[in-house]
C-alpha cells in the first residue's frame, strides 16, 4: 500500500526547504535536491523512528559543511547509510 500525501503540505515543505537553504547561506538547492532530502527524511523516519528524519538531515548537513560530501544527494545517501537505512 502506498502513501498518500497532502499536495499542499508537500509544496509547502519544498518551499520551506528552499528558504531554509537560502537563509543558511548554502548553495541554492535544485528541485531534485529538495525532493531527495525530503524523501530521505521520510525514509529515516519510517525505518528508525519518527525523530530520525531531522537527525538524518542534521547529519547530512554536517557532512556537506565539513566537506565529507560534495553535493546534497551524496550527503543524504551517506547519512542514511551511516544510520543503517537503505535508500
């Protein structure tokens, strides 16, 4: 059985992610980057526990900041791997 999503909430989450990246001084995120980040946060929340989504994204952000990942997609994949979540 698949998930059903409130389209308005998904659009709002994408807009929020773009604004958060801009305010943080990070490079502009593409729509694909935002989609991967939101999907990965949801996956971590489903596979570990609800609070794992934000933790996974914090880890991905630190990997990017510290140069351990070169782009958002790589950071997200590495964060999920480090948390033991299959992408």
